[in-house]
C-alpha cells in the first residue's frame, strides 16, 4: 500500500497518478473506527485515487491533556485501510511538513459558524481545524473530500472552506455503536460501564426529535438539561438547538427552517459530542 510521509514522496505519487482523476481525500487523526472506514470505502468507490491522511493536529486542541491522551494506533489503522484496498494512498505527515513555518494558526472569517457550541467551549478550535484542512487540501489537491456528520459544525465550516477552494465536500451520517452512541476515537478511552451509560446521549437526542413538534425549544432544552444534571458521571458542556444553515442557537422555532440538536458531555474526563436533525 502506498504510504507517504514527505512532500517529495507525495509529489512522486501524485505525478504517477496525474491522469487518474478524480482524486479524493479522507482527512483523519487516526485511531480509525467504523465511521472513518465507511468514509474511506465511499471515497474509494466513487473516485479513481483515494488519499487518507493521518495527522493529529496540535492546533485544534485547546486542552493539552486531550492532545496528549488522544489515542494512536497507526499499525492497526494501516491494516484497516489495506483491508479496504491496497491501492489507497496513506499520507502520514510530520508536524514540520504541515507547519513548515512553525506551529501557528491562521485566523479565518468563518461567517459566524464558529461562534456557537464547540466554538464557545473550545477556543481557537475551528481556526486550528481550518488551518490543517486548508494545508491538506493545498498539498493533496483533491477534487472531493469526505467528512462525517458527527462533527456537524466542523462539516459546515469545512464546506465553506471547500467552496472557497473549489473542492467538493461529501458528508455521511454518523455511524453508531450498537447502543446508539456516536462512534468516536475517544470512545475507546471509556470504561465498559461508561460506554453503556453514554447511550443516554443518543436517547436524549432521539427524545428531542420525537418531541420537537409538540414542545417549544425552550422546554425541550430545559427538560434535557434537567435530566443530565441528575445523571452521575455526566457533566454537560451544552445542549443546544440551532438552525442547520447558520448554526445560530435559538429558543424559538421559525417556519421553514431546518433545526438540529447539538450536545457535548464530559463523561469521566472524556468529551463526547453528537447531534441530530430534528425536522
Ligand atoms: O475530524 C477530524 O478528525 C479532524 O478534525 C480533521 C478534520 C481530520 C482535522 O484535523
């Protein structure tokens, strides 16, 4: 399987495959789970060349411990990609390759999409994401890139970036554990008991969806927040309902707007996020 780590190796692979358009990219931070694998399979099915990048981006972590504890399993990741297809090109750059001028973050005008929810709780996170994704787009030059909907706010921000760079962004629904918990590389740090209890996040999103037409947003939020405040081991960062197109959180519904519920909970020090479309 082609595995490239330097820009010279990447350019060589690109030259060898320049006639085989279209090119797709699945950016990841490794520790691949079924959600990543489905994106990779889809990208490979729909394009002539598929790149998977594995890079734990330091500039999107506002919390040093979260970066240090981020799980890593490169050999297993490579085996999983190889099992999908040995022609997939894996790009594993060093920090110096991604940040040749030092580890700095660009400031973006993300049209307010970065202001609510994750943006409020993780200062600078989306500038860090946009910085690394823009760099990967410029290095790899994909026609299309694939992202999961679990990080819906990230997806909307990357869609904006993709638009400005002429790169198509494809998204896929969140893949879930058997109990409904959204798959995430962070899940593997949860104990068996917490993993089971964390299904509550999905259950609350589903409950919100089922009751969306009969309750006000204000009431829905109060009920969910109340429920979580009574749940031991769960610390709520936010539960919000926001319009899908601009991600502005709201307490009241407007006709013709698509809404989504967004949640972030810290369970035993591990931060879990999820979202669900409501109407
Ligand atoms: O979603 C992720 O894994 C990361 O935020 C991404 C898009 C690979 C950028 O580092």
